[in-house]
């Protein structure tokens, strides 16, 4: 439930964890005016005029709103792609409204789409106030080769008209060859997207769609980058082999999604340093890998070593989850598990994990001048929780610990 809009107010008494990674500020005041943070400081240092509403949040903790840098908000009702393509697009679009609300409940005020038939339109509905949801960085349908990861229906088993499949895939746009790729990127840009996403490799759906298989030629990838760079759009690259990561780094993508390798190859010091020098981010999406493990399986130690090596060399790791179906990966509840995995699996401190989920996410989205930290001049995207996430990052996984979620200065989630 939303509180009645208040344009100017002061949050007083809480501990502020600003997203920069430094020591929290105890007994602080955050002054908000017309959706923008006007001042942050100790309670004694900031004078709040008598006519400004004071909201006492003593004993609570204020963080920047969380950012999930890899979400498919697609409204599918089943974990099976075959079911998804025969469902009504209208029904799926309606479900995305609920998915957006669930993300807010856990403190996600911004998401970066990794491919969706509906993200552009949901973004517009949220911006106009018709729908209450997180800020969306949209990419529309992600670029995928025919029979690639976004189109993994076995044609030796099922027969569908090709146009039917193309018009109903929930997150993929099928393109083959340099000319098709160029036209598709230009058409996607024309839909006013925030970035371009493509699958450089497979995703492991079946034996001819392995994660280590390259799915676009160098010439096709060059075209994607060329067209995106001409209009200043960043490119997000699904890459599940060391070979594809090295190519993506050479191309200059904004971020690499997953960065694992089923053959056990690791990111070496050289490629990690190149990523850091080019400010290329990695979105590990640990949550989806742990979710997909079969009984008795383990995460590849080589992948974890790669991610730790990247972090040690200055590569910024993002919070991203690959959430894609509410029935399998419940929106909000599943997304927040990633922040604890960053701590438990990659040995981040809670403060480092919070920075990945806020400041670094904003940088990767290209909007760090607007959000990502709690500081003067930024939009008031704030998460207020009842317990200390620095002492125990796991408190964020319990929705009962969320007191308020504020987006653009508006209270969009409120719990007792």
C-alpha cells in the first residue's frame, strides 16, 4: 500500500548505508524534496525546518534501492518454453504487472531487462504511473540465432510454423547473418530501448545448444556493436565460455552475463585486467545456477575461481539473477537470494554485496548520476529495513524486515 504523496520530508534516526562501501552513518537524517535527496548527514548536522514532515525511522537502516541487472520479466505461466509460446501474449503481458510489484516488495527499485517481449511497454506504463513497479532499463527481445538459447524447441520432435514461433518467443528475436542482424538492431533501437542484449553462446538446453557453443560469428557480433555504438547504446552479452568472454571483452561490451565455462576453463589474470581497464562488468547470476543444479551436483569450482579472480583484479560484479518465471523463480523472493550468494559463495563482505546491488548496478545501467547511492543530488530510491544487513546480509531475504521502499521519493511499499 502506498502512503499519500508527500513532496518534502526528512527521514530521521536511521543508520545510512550509502552504497559506496564505507562505514555506515549512525543516527542520520536524509532530507528528500520532490523526489530528490537534498541532504544526507548526521542528525545534528542537518537542520530540518518546522514545516517539513519528519518521519522517525530510528533503529532502522537505509540503503539505496536495489538493482537487479539481469531480469526477464515475461509473464510466463510455465517453466516450459513449449507452453510459453502457445500462451496468449495478452495474458503474459498482464502477469508482468504483478511481477513488477513483487520486485518492489523486496526493495528492487530498478531492474535491467535481459530480454522480454513486454519490457518496453511495462516501462512506459510504470513511467506514466499506470502501473506501480521498479524503474526498467529495457532491451525488448534479445538477439538470438535460429535454434539458439531463446529458441530451444526441438524441431525433430515438435512442428510449429516458423513465423508463429518468432511471434511468440517470450524473450528472443531470431536473426541469422550480418544483414538480418544489422536490421534487427536498428529496428530494436527504434523502439527506444536502453541497451542491446545478445546471446553469444548457447545456454545448455539440449545437446545441440551447449553453453560452450558459439552462436554468432565475429562478423555478426561486430555489426551488433557497430550499430549500438553509433547511437551510444551499451551492449549486454550472454557468454558461457572463456572463448566468448574474451571475444566480448575485445568487442567492448558493457557487461558479460554468467562468464562460466562448462569445460572448466578459467578467466586468467590478463583477461580480468582487460575487463577492469575497460570497465566491463560481470553479472554472475549465481541464483539461477544454484536453482538449476540437479541433486548431487555442485557449482564448478573453476567458475567460482574465475569470478574471485576477476573481482581481485578490479572487475565489478553485479547483482543479477536471470529470474524468468514466477512459478519457478518467484519475482522478488528469488531475486533477493543473489545478495546472500555474493557473500556466501564469492566471499564478499555484506558492504561489498550491497555496493554490487546498488552503486555498480547503476553504473552498468549508465544511470549512476541519478541512482545507486544515498547522497545529495540523487533520486530518492531507498530501502528501509528493520535489521542491520551489514551484520547479517540474510535479513534482506525476509520480506518482513522491509519497512519502506521509496522510489523517486514516493513510498511505494510500507509495512508495519
